[in-house]
């Protein structure tokens, strides 16, 4: 698991390096001023050790940008993760690997999958993700970027196969891809987090960016949807027409405008239903004689 450790500021080390560099320059100038004499052994040792120390300390300096982290290892052993920003210093023998902690976006390719009813559909998603566990990202997967792509596509495929595209074939479906809305998004985010948490990656948001029937069945499904819409519209029209006929008969009877026997009522109902349910305006033939002619 990730072990976050406090970073040591690199500015004191920079000052120490400058002081050593100044001391080295003093030694060099001092030896240059006594060039006629043989250099002392101690001075020669210091002139060699100081540059070596400067190089050694310089290897321990590194910079961490905001929302970045440095994973430290010592000859293959994980030593911790530093998330402090700025110029930092660590053991020069430590190996450092920088990890980006910023929120990143991934747009999947259009995947052709079968929904719960077996219909081929095309689906794609936009995923916002962020690294939460640097240890898992660095040590538990070989290439977390490729792992992210592969597992997000697998999660999207699995989620799409558990829900029907719409409720035409499965009227009892609690969630459909087309009308599921937030429920579908919640399913997708849960599926992604279950797969990617193993790599230390957290999904912050996921949205379906493309959803359609595959081209080979899109025409047939469009006709089916149109037929369903027509049937629904006709049912509504008939329901309204029956209500209007019932209201007309009730008002005629209540106000005693005209007395109709059962045969005339049936004829009136038939005529009104034709007028109200017809697609085109009816052209009635008016009777200018008596009611029973």
C-alpha cells in the first residue's frame, strides 16, 4: 500500500552545495597563490572530495510540480511516496519515479456489443479518472495507461450486455441504456471502479458519449420504433374519441335536445368515431329530410 512520507526541502542542500563550491574555489586560489610550493596532501584530498560531495548531493535534488508525486525506491525496495511540491532533497542513492496525480480524461472508441436482448449496438464513453494509490500504479501493473484503456473497454462491454437498449422487447426492464440516465451512469462508474481500483485508479465521473443501434439493424429498429409510436398515438386517439362520444351522448340526453333509439345511437357513435379517429377530415353527406329517412 502507499506510504506517504514528508519531503525534505532542497534549499538548505543548495546552500550547502554553494558553500562547498565556494570552499573549493578558495582552495584552488590558495594553491594558485603558492604555486612555487608543493601542494599539501590534505589540500589535495579536499580538492577531490569537495567536487565529489557536490555531485553526490546534487543527485539527491529533484523538483515536484503541483499534483505530482515521486515514488522512492532503494535498490528495489519501496521507501515511500513524496507528494510535497517544490525543490526537494532525498537520499541520492534512492531511485525516483514521478507520477501524475492530476485528473485525466479518456474517451473510449466506439465499441460494437450485444445488449441484454442480443441486439448489436454501438456504445462509447468519456471517463474522468485520477491516480489515488501510487504504489499500486507503479508496482501492481506493468503499464497503467494501457491497463486503464483495456479495463475501461471491458467494463463498458459488460455493463452494456447487462441492460437492454430500450424497453420495446423487454417491457419489464428496470433500467435501459437509452432511458436509464443516472442509473446507467452509476452502473458504469461502479463497474469501472471495481476493475481499476486494483491499479490504484479512481473513476471520478463517467458519461456515455455515443449510443446507437448497429448500422445493419438500425433501419429495422427505426421502423419498429415508428410502429410502436403509431400504435401508442392511435390508442390515445381512440381513448379520447370514446370519451368525446360518451360526453356527446350524455349531453344530448341530459338537455333533451333529441331522442335517439339504440339504432340511431349506434349510427351516431359509428359516425363520430370515424370523424374523430380518421387521419383525414371526413366529408359527411347531410340528410335534409327527416331523421328516419
